[in-house]
């Protein structure tokens, strides 16, 4: 049961390194679809890939009573920061702008061109 006043959380991300021209966005969408995540990603003029992912809050508490990320969020974050597409070389991965909402903001995960 969800004890939070919101149902969804979206988080911005940016990945740097060799992430453009190596199908990083395509593989990001495939991973998001596999994990049933919604959101978007796109190339930036700075050679990075940025995006936003959204997940449903399904709070399971840790020993301190804090809400833990659902397993699919942990897997997606790990994939973005450590795996990526086969030809990518990830230098840095950042997450920011966590936004809570009572309504889903995205219907699916998409690549913005």
C-alpha cells in the first residue's frame, strides 16, 4: 500500500561519455520498455544524452523507514550509469529534478529526435 501523497515520480538524467552515434538512445528506450518505464531521452548539443524517466510509487520501507526505489528503477539507473549500448563508453551519469505527481506525465518511453 502506498502511504505517500503522490503516485508517480519522474527523474531527470544526463549521461556523458561516448553516448552519441552509438545507439545509446535506442538501447535506452529498449531497456525502459523492458522495465515498463515511461519518459523520454534525446541527444544534447553538448555530446550527452539527457532524459527523464517516470515510475509508479510502490513504497517498500528500509530499516530506517525510508522508501526504497522499486527494483526496476534500481536496474534502470544501473543500466544508464554502467551498461548502456554495446558501443557506448559512459564517463558520468547524473540524476536530478525529482518531481512527484498524482498523475502519470508520460504514456510510454520515447526517443526525441
